[in-house]
C-alpha cells in the first residue's frame, strides 16, 4: 500500500501548475502501479543519471524527489517496511513533445533545476545524453515501428555499462485487454495534447525479440490491474 501522504507530497508541487496538472498528478501517482513498483523494488540506484523519454509533466522526477524528501522526514512513521530507501538521482533529463506538459513540469519542479531538466523535443530525433537508467513508460506506441527500433538502438548506445531500460508497453497479443489499453492511451493523448495519432503496438514476444537483438537481458513484470492487465514492464539490462 502506498502511503497517502507520499502521494500528496509528490503531487503537491503541481498546484502551482494549475488544477489539471495537480489532479492528473494525484490520480496517476495513486492508481498507476509503475510508480510504487520502482520504489518497492529499488529499481533506480542512488546517483543514477536518468533519461525519461516521454516525460509528460515530469511525474517520475516529482515522484522520486517527493519520495526522498518524505522518507527523510517520515521514514520512522509510515515508510513501508519492506521498501528500500528511495534513491537520490544524480540527474533527471526529461524529453517530452507536448509543450503544455513541459511547461507544467518546469513550473512544478522549478526548485530542482540543478539536477532536473525538461526539454520540449521529439524522441525520434533529439540526441540522448549518457544515462544509467532510461525510462520509457507508455510512450513508444505513439511512434511507428521504424522509429521504435531506431529509438531503442539509440537508447542502447546512450546507456552506460551495466545500465538499465525500464520499458512499459502493452502486449498486443493480450486480446480485449490490449484493445482497452489502446483506447485509454488514445484518450489520454487527446486529453493531454489535443491531438491524436495512430498507435503502433507489438506483442510481448515481438518486444522481447527486438530487445534481444540489441543485447539486452530482459525480465518481464506484469504491470497493470483490472482491464489494464495487458501492460508489461520490461526491465532490460545491458548484456555487454
């Protein structure tokens, strides 16, 4: 169970960015299992350089910063006993195509510019910095198959030795659940950016084959609930 106070701490900075930004942050951090999972399993190490592809309004950064602060102040009261201490990243570099989301991220996290930066750019073409952890959560299905492969090639090049990609995708072979995921993502794209485009999806087996070609060792974690059981978190570590 994620402590309510942790969610409130991480979403509070978005009040400055407007009601939509705050309500979206609160709901997403509360209901999307990705955020709790990365903390509960200690997936991001201390001192990591994080590249966040499709960073949206900066929720990953807000979550990690909020968790670190809340743990510092309240660990003795309510931090989950089976969770490791949250990480202190060296840097977080977010790339997002939607200007409004970038503006919201910059407003909410404006006190952290020394180590958190957001750029309005296209992940298909913009250079990637060197990173220890790359996060691509629900983003690659918004680009076509050639771009998916090109982005993952560039991710592989940008990762330091022993680096890790956290890639969340929907398994296109998961039947009606995959169809629901696509409908939700289509709606989210419209709500956040005011635009829509076709979605490019792959089966779990196809994602694994592509990551294998890039010499990643992959662990698969179911990453959804209810109608979102088609979601998969692929924890892909560089294999040399």
